[in-house]
């Protein structure tokens, strides 16, 4: 678990996730990748994958309206409107994305 007082990463931080992704995806592949972050809470993983590692589109989903609203506010304050989506929903019951989308 990683916490900086403003966000909470359950498993690990963006650097550890990026290290694994970069083993399998080259930077050009990351640029066209879509990252799905289920149960995002107030994690900045989607934002940082987009910002630091060039992931073109990141979708973060959580069942908590409070968490989603908090992250939308953070996104607006950071001026990061393009490429990152925060959605309220149950990732197991409300997936509306198809493979290869």
C-alpha cells in the first residue's frame, strides 16, 4: 500500500505498474493503449499512466460516487481533461466496453 496523504494506492504505485507494462509494451504501443483501472478509489494511477507514460486513454471506474467526484475535481484542477475518464459503476456489472475498444 502506498499513500501520500492525498491518494491511496492499494497494491503499488505508478512506477511499479509502469515497470511491468514497459516489459511488455514499447512506448509506441503505450501511446495507443487503453488502460482500465477498476476500483480506482482516489488512486492517481490512471492520471499518472496518462501523464508520465503516454497511455493515450485511461478509464478509471469505482462504485463510490464520492471517489469519482473527488477524482474528477482533481482532474479538472490538474487541467488533464483529455485521455482520462472517471466513471461511477460496478466494473463487473456495468462494463460497456468490448474487447479491442
